[in-house]
C-alpha cells in the first residue's frame, strides 16, 4: 500500500540581527552542531523520532566535520521528513555570503526557499541558521553516519565501528635536536635539526598497544604514523626537514594520538596535545609604557637552535663553529604606514626606542633557553595629545641564516605597545629670556638680570647639550643689558647667533667691532633641526627640547629679544644653569653648580674657562667634553611590511629616545663651517663607536667676519642697583601703556581665552614691560615684549594636539586662527598674513611688508673682512639689514691696498649674491673675475 503523507505548511522566518563587529569564525562566536542524524545517509528507524528545526536558536553554527549538501537529499533523510539543503555553491571567499536554501517536499525538491548567511573560515564553514517553523523539517549536514556511542572506527563513521581500548591518555609536544645527514648547495653536511616528539602518558600500561600519531602545524596535517608499537614511538617525531620550506618558526605544533589493541582493531577517540608555540615568545602581547620611561619585555626561544656543519668537523671544530655561526639574530622593527615624518614637537614620529643594540637581540647556540630582556623606551614628542596613548606595533623577526635554516625569518605576532602621554606635566613650563633681560625659569621664578658676560643658560645632566648666552649693554638704553648672542652645543656641533660687540661691557661706539653672523660649526650631521621664519630661529634638539630666538634687527645693533626654551620630558629633573632645575617646584629653581639652592644667580653661571672650557663664541674653540649618557638608543622604523635590513633602516647611537628632524633644517639661512680642531676630535672619538653620523657639506671658502669676545672688566658686571624712574615715566603711566598694549592685541586676547596659562604669563609680561621702561627710560621695548608674549603663546598652543588639528566642521585649527592674528601690524596693509608669516605683495618685503623691493639693503659698517694674510679670499659674508631673497646682487670693485693709501684698480663688477637671512648674504667672487685679476 502506498502511504501518502499530507503536509500543512506554515512558514514564518524570523530575521536575526548579528553583530558585524565579531568574527563568527572565532570559537566564542559560534555554537557546535554535532547531531549524527543530520547526515544525508541517516534515516530515522521505524518508530523513531523525526527531528524539527522549528525551535533551533538562530545564531552561527559550526557543523562537526561536515558541510551542508548542495544537492537535494531523499525524503525522510537527515533525521526528518523534509530535509533542508543548499541550492547554491559554498563560498570560496572569506567574506560573509548569503546563499539560498531549499526545503524538499513530496511535490518539489525546492518547495520553499530562503536565504541564510555562510562564511568560509580557515578549514571549515560556519552557518547562520534560521528557524524553519515547520515540522518536520531540519537542516542537513554531511553524508556519513558516526559510530554509535562506545564504538569507533578509523574514520569515526560507519562502517567498521567496534569497541576500542578503555584507556585514558594525555599527549604533550616536546622537542630536541637530532643529527642527520643533509646537504647544502650540493655539499654533504650534517644537520643537527629540531625534532618534535609526542610524549604520551597514562596511568595504564601503555606497552601492550599500537599507536597512530598525527602531526599538525597551524591545524594543517603534516605527517601520520600508523600502527606503531610502543617501543618505536621515538621514530614518530616530527623532523624539521618535514616542514621547513612550507612553514617557519612562529607556528603552532600539535600531535594527535589514537590507541588500538592490535593493528586491525578499532582505535580510541583522538587525544590531542595542547598547542605548542614553536618560535619566539614574549611574556605578553600587549604592554604600556609612559613617555620618557621604559619597560622590559622578556624574550625567549621555545625550541633549540638548529645547526648545519660539515661531516669532517672534529668535536672541537663543531663546538667552535656552532658558537660562531649557529645563532639566532632577532631583528626589531616598528612597522609604519608611511615614511618617517615629524611631529609638531619637531621630532620624528617614532613612538618607541630601544637599547643601542642595532635593533636586534642575539641568542647563541648554547643559550637558546635563556630569556633576555628587551628594554623599550617611550619616546617623547612634546605634544599633549587628545588620546591618552599612542599605539605602536613591535615586530620580531629572525635574520636569515645558512647555518640555522629552521630559524631563518622566524616571526611572532606583532606586539602592541601603548605609549602613555605624559606631556601634560610640561604645560606652562618654559625658560624665557627677553628684552632687558628678564629671566623666567622653567618652574616660574622671575629674575631681573642686569649683569654682562657669557653665561651658561642651560645644560643637561646626561645628554651632551649646553646653551650659552651673552648679555651686553643695549644700544637703546644707558642702563640695563640685552641678549646679543646665543650658542647651542650638542656633542661637538655648535649653532651660534652672534650680534655682540668685540668688547662685552664697554659703551657702544660707532667704531665698535660688531659681530653679525649665524653659523653652524659642525663637521658632520649636527642632529639639530634649525629653521628660520620671519626673524625667528627655531632649533629642535634630539631630546625634543625646542629653542625659539626672535631677533630685533638694527643697522648698528641687533639683539635677541626673545629666547624661549620649551623643555621636553627628557629635561625633567635633569637640567641646570640659569633656566633652573625642572621639577615642577618653583622655590628650588635657583641653584649653584653643586645643585644647592641659592638666593640669586649672581655670577654663579658666568663662564669659567677652567670648568667650562673656552667661549663658544670664539673661533675654533677647544671644546671640553660634555657628559655622555650612560644609555644610548636605537629607533627601528620600517615601512609597511618591508623586511628591515641589518643597517639601512636603523637609527642608533642616539643620546635620547627621540630624534630631531634635521632634514627639515633651513640650511640656506646660515653658514656651515667645519673647524679643524673639531674635525680632529670627531676622528678620535669615532673609535669609541659613539658617533656614527655622516659628514656634511660645509662653506669652507666663506669668510665670516668674526670678532672673538672679550669681557671688559672696567665696565661689566657693575649694575646700578638703585634704578629710579626717569624721562617723565612713573609706575602708573608705565602700567597704563604696557597694559593697553597687551590687552588690546587680538592674538593675546584669543590666546588667553584658550591657553589658560597665558593669563598669568601675560601679567608677568606687563610687569616686565614696566621694568624695561624704568630701566631704559623709554618704551622702546614695548613691541618687543608684546612679540615675546606672542611667541610664548604660539609655543604653548603648539604643545596641544586639540589646538593644532581641525575640529569637526571647522576650516582652520585654533593655532592657524591664532597665527592669522600674529603678523606685525597686519603686514602693514602690504600683504596677507598666512600662518603667522606675511606674504607680501610684489613691491614689498620684510617681516611686516614695510620695506620696498627697489631699496638696497643697508650694509653694516665694518661688516666685511678678509684675513688676506692667511689666504686669498673668495667668499664673504655681508652683514646689514633688510636683505631680500629676490634679485640680490653683489657689486665689487678691485682696490689695491698700500701702506698709506687705497687705489682703485679696475671697473665695478656685479654677480648674484646668496641670500642667507634678513641681515646677511654671501658674495662669492666668480672664478672668471679672480682669474682676470690674477693675470694682470
């Protein structure tokens, strides 16, 4: 009799919403579907229950060892009446894909359809199943039937199922080295190679059984050994020759074990070992390190180092060879999405640095199992960031080795390092020397300093940095002094701004010999970044410390009316000199050379040639050694996934964890000289391995007019301590003038609204402005004080990321808006203010566009010198004011010099000049003119 079943279908599919942020391939994001009856070979026995997926939980599932069929099964298969199958193809991509499924009925192979989502994982598929809401209908998976409970077979499925030994096992992956014949480039060798063993243990007697051992690397089957007697288990090891070339260390190794009573009997269920990570291992995969601090990462190797050598080697030769060649050199690199660039703080955007080990760690053959410390330093960037940390990824990869093949290019997952931002402690911390001069230490001590001479302003206790300043009488004032020179030294490189008279302390005379030059004295890369814009020199040191110097240009007198030193975290508790001790405590800033607190600086930091060496403003000074840091550092950037080379991408022998962006230097704005003494020093010190920088091009043929400084003891260091108001000024009038000037400046108004420390700084500036008027008897420093506050305002704003980036919906950052207000006199109506610099119209130039391009520069009297008793001069630095970087021309006329007269010796000649800055240019006499003169 034919049995006809009548179905009544009510199909209601429920849409599920899954999180797109989680990967369904991960174990935590799917359930296991292990029902034996879902096989297309399974038919419900008479009287058995037919299953229904009307109540299945709608989520992602991983079927055990089976996939959904892509052809229609027969009715009454898969443990149900109506099988559900895939009328589609299994996806080949790893993205989530929608596929069509069908419900088979008596009338159609695809009576009802709907879509489910499927994703291809590494070695399996996962399915997001929906409720069928029909009984009886169920999803099908696979075409085999598992063995009944308590039975097993070679495949785990029927046929061949039977009872297996009742034994409990554990398996563990162990390792060692085994010698075996090999070859290298056709030459016979011995390979002492890595072998993994599957160590089996049990409380039962293991000797009576035979074993199946299967090896996996990264869940991929490598080799299987079947029916191995217990006594031969050591022959089932996984040798490196079976996986090198396909896999590299940094992999997961696993063994699987089954036991039989005899070779023809069913095996036990599979016993898997734990995964063993073979390769480089660290104590964590994620770390935190504050800026200007360090952490230690423990690095170890989990397997021995393999070694290949000649079969003719004696034991002594093997020992020597393995010690010399069989080692693992692990290269450190910090992957970057783009080339190294600069932060607003003026240093490279490398968030971490390392010990000075050429970006590597080395493990010798006989110390592979000894853990090593990798010290990671948080680099300083000088920026208070909007996020609490910056994330860097550290990559460890072994170098290639012909002797240790298994370890060549071994890797591990990138380590995540969060560098915690600490720059907030430097908010409002700067050392300033301005106008008459007023010194404000790092922590806010104000000192009115009226002495003259060369003083040590700043020096670092561990990094070889020192800054000198020269104070001398001001041209405008009969009383007080100004900063006429600053010299910044890093190791043996010295950057000098010198606008001082030859005799410091004497009264100004029209006949005084006056320096007016800017130069870098270095025979190699200085590691300083020097930039010049609108009368401001900005120097960034490798430590991240930034110095801004703003010039007041005059034909007879130029001085540095703003000196601002913005410290970095490297300076914290590590400074001395007249800028004070940076630690956040105002009361202990004024210290002597021994670090003891004193009431006033006096002449404590006056240059002492016995202690400090000669003046940095002297030609070819014999520099004394500065303290060398006990630690040196490496930065290890690498572009994207490029494998770092041994040398080319490392930056080592650094004196601090950060590195300045010297390639941004405006080399054309100063003269570069290599003093012969300094060149000899460099050659001697290269043997210590301390300096490994590149020689740089210099302006050796250029003659800079220099006058070595001499302190005139007759005039110097005798300030008038009883200064009173003169020229009709009084305290009330001075305060009114100063306050009106500062409070009406648009840039300072805006700055005080956003940079809260500027309120106190502006009040201090008003007091300094009043002091200047009292000391000098005039308001000549008024604009200088305002510009000094503007410079401080800009420096403080540049420290904050939120003030230097565009907020949502804004076309300009706060800093850009601020700089639009900073141009002097709004460019005098003759230009446009762009980022704090006047872009002058075609007929005008200068800081405020007040100068006309058709007016020649004003040359400083006595600003051209040539020691022709030493050599024939070819190039000269010409000093003055109002130089223009357009159509600058030198005019020369030959003159014969006699003992008692000068005699014109030829017609006037012209040739292009090289612009240096607003106050100097270089005239290099062409060879054609020199040859014509020498031939006469």
